[in-house]
């Protein structure tokens, strides 16, 4: 009888856990630690930015997220990482499935209608990833006539292609950029388009020396920290943490360590300390 009762209690506890990730922890080691949790959305498939391998999460977005979380009072083992694909970011925030998103997430007016952003903590630019063998023919956004492009649903990258090159290119949309790289290597598409920093990370990790970032950007993509609309207190805390990260040198360290070996250097003007800090509000 006593045993049965215990079993029933366990079942109730398990059911209670289903509703809230944050209260119960995820399947990773974070669930073992005590105390409150913060749920953070990142990319799982963008090497150098947000990347999951086993139970390890790496990348520049992950480093910025860890730094900010620490300033908010959360140690690394109090972070629950959740995948935030491009198309799902607004919904994840609106539903309260995540507290913050650090996922190469461009701040723009359309998104600001439904979520708020702290930041920017980085400014990227849209570029093209091609096969080395096409380096002579695809030299920038002006040489895309008749080409097949791949980008990701729900990204500014795909939207920009539709706005600027709809009449001259064919666009294939995937759920993640890694799938686009596979299509590029197999010859299904001629180029992958998204932010230069994402393409650099993918080329280094998956390109096998066969892929090249063209290096002619045609947009500005200021990366923000997505959070619930109206939470001005959280927004200003995150902004203060980003400022600290830039000031104490951790920001530069995170860029250097995560971009090592990719050949990528951020646009110096757009990412100058003063420029970034002056935009934090
Ligand atoms: N920064 C762009 C965006 O937020 C493209 C990268 C991405 O899809 O995460 O849509």
C-alpha cells in the first residue's frame, strides 16, 4: 500500500513536470542542479555561433548568452538551452517557451511588433556562400541572374532575396542553413545566402575546403537579444550586461575564439566598441 502511494506521487510529479521545462530542467545535466533556471533559445546547427554537440553548446551566441545569464544571476548549470530555429523565434518568445533568444537574430521593425530586443551585440551582413569552382562567375549580388539560391524560412536572408532578386533567382527554403550547405555541395543550388558570419562558420566546419564566402555583403544585420515585448526591466539588464562584456574584453575574446580558423573578421566599423555601445538603449 505504502509502495503504491509512492508510485502515485511519482506519477503526479512527472506529469507536473511536463508543463514547465524551466521548473523541471531539461534532459541535460542542468536538471541536476538546484535553484531557478533560465531558458535560452539558440541555434543548434550554426558552428561558431550556436552549436550543439552531445550536451555541449558552443559558439559566439552561446558565449554572449552565458555572460549575460551570469550577470542576471544564473550560473551555467542554471541555463536550459532550447533550439530556436529562425522561423520559430517570435513564437517561442510570445509563448514563454524561452526567456531570452541569442540566435543570430536580426533586430527589425516587423519583429519588434511582437517581441522586444536588447542589443545589438553584433552586426553582420548578408553574403553568399559558393563552391570554389564558381568563384569566377558568382562574384556578388550582381551576378545572381538565373542562379539557384538556398536560404532559411523565416529569416531576413530569405526575405531580402524575395524583395531584391525575386525576378532573377530561384529560391529554395530550408529549416536550417546546414541543410542549405548540403544542397550546395551536392549541386542542387548554386549559392547559400545568409549572414557572412554564419556562412564563414559553416564553410569552415562543413565545406571541406570546397566552399568560399564571396565577401560582398548586401545588408546590415544587427543581432539582438529577443525577449518578451514590454519587459523593459529585463531589456535594460541585458543591455547593461552586453555593455560590460564589450568593456571588459570578453566580447572580443568570444569573437576571436569562435571565429578562429574561419578566416572571418567582423566589419570593424559596424562592430566598433563605441558604435555598438551607443546603440544599446
Ligand atoms: N540574421 C538573420 C535573421 O535573423 C539571418 C540569420 C538567421 O536566420 O538566424 O533572420
